[in-house]
């Protein structure tokens, strides 16, 4: 049986431990790089989300303005319709009055003519 040299055994164990340390260091660097990359990706995603939210906010504001304009337009149209209805009623009322005035004038003329005929017939 061979007797192993304790310093050689120690050096071998030390070499194995140093190799493990280098391996673990590489793994930690890889993990750190991955974490940094993930942070950059996350930051980019957060910026995109923020930008999207701002665009949505702007779109909502624009939509609200459009809705207000549409409400104003609809109110104007409804007011114009109401005015047209009132004007139509007034027109019908005016036409009715004009018709009665015309009938009254014709009746007055006819009555005056009839009276004149009766007077001339009776010789008055």
C-alpha cells in the first residue's frame, strides 16, 4: 500500500476547490448578466406600457372631445327641428288666418255687390 504524500493530497484538493470556484464564478457572472438583461427587458417593457397608457389616455381625451362635439351637434340639430316644427305650426296658423281673411273679403265684396244689385233693382 502506498502512502500518499499529504502535501500532494492537499494540493489536489486545493486544485479541485479552485476549479469549483472558477466554475461557480462563471455561473454567477452568467446569472448576473442574465439578471441585467432581464432588467433591461423589464425596463423596456415598463416604458412601452407607460407609453401605451399615455396613448390610451390621449385617445380617451380625444374621444371625450369628439363626444362633446357630437352632443353639441345633436343638440343643435334637435333645436333646429324644434324651430322648424314651431315655424310650420305658425305658418299653418298664418295660412288659416289668411284664408279666413280672403273668405271675409270675398264675402264682403259679394255682399256689397248683392246690396248694390238689390238697390239698383229696387231703384234706391
